[in-house]
C-alpha cells in the first residue's frame, strides 16, 4: 500500500466512525426525548421526529427476518471494511466510508438492541412526510450510495498493480 493509500485508511475509519457516533448519539436522544410523545414537527408535517423501532429493512419490509438483516449487515460491513483499505481515490474512500459507517451502526443495532442478540430493532425517528421513517445511518447510506455512483461514473476504478 502506497503512502497516499496509507493516509486514506485513517480517513476511511474517521468518516465511518463519525457516522456511527452521530447515529448512535441521535438514537440515544430520540429514545430519551420522543418515547411516549406525539410526533414533533420540524418542517411542518413534511419532516417530523417520531420514534419507531424497525425490525425490518427499508420501509419495514421483512419484519419477520431480522436475523437475515443482521447477516446482510455483517457481510456488507466486512466487505466495505476490506474495500476502503484498498487503493482508491479520496472521493471513493469517502463514499464507501459513509456506507461502512451506516452498515456498522445498523449491525450494532441488530446485534445489541432489544428484543435480543442478532434480532435487534433499528431505532428510526426522522419521519419524511409519512413516506418512511429513518435515522442518521440511513442518511449516510443514501448519501454514500449516491456519491459512490457519481464518483464511479466520473472516475474509472484505479488499475490494480501487477506483480
């Protein structure tokens, strides 16, 4: 790994760690401030804070397959951890580190939140006009995916060095 690649690994871990910390802190806040309360308007009814526990995936799909989402999050986090340590542009590292942070924090929710190990529910609290309810990790995952697509379309993948 070259010198510039070695400097990108701390960037990758820093971005991913920031996503995990901000996501978990906001979930902690949401559980303390929103439990037992009516939705709190932030931008009228368009954006509200409303506490939900999501056993499924996006839009609460697969609510009876929480264990499957735990496995998917673990595989995704493992692959992303490997991927961000490989030579990439800074833009690619940031994009995939956002994805890594989102995957890791969702994995943590699945592993350690109620109702039990590997069956935990994700804390969601940002209600988007009733379309869906998400959290900071979901924002990071969405931004990371969009950024990865944009960056990949603009910059070809670096060639792997030949031995």
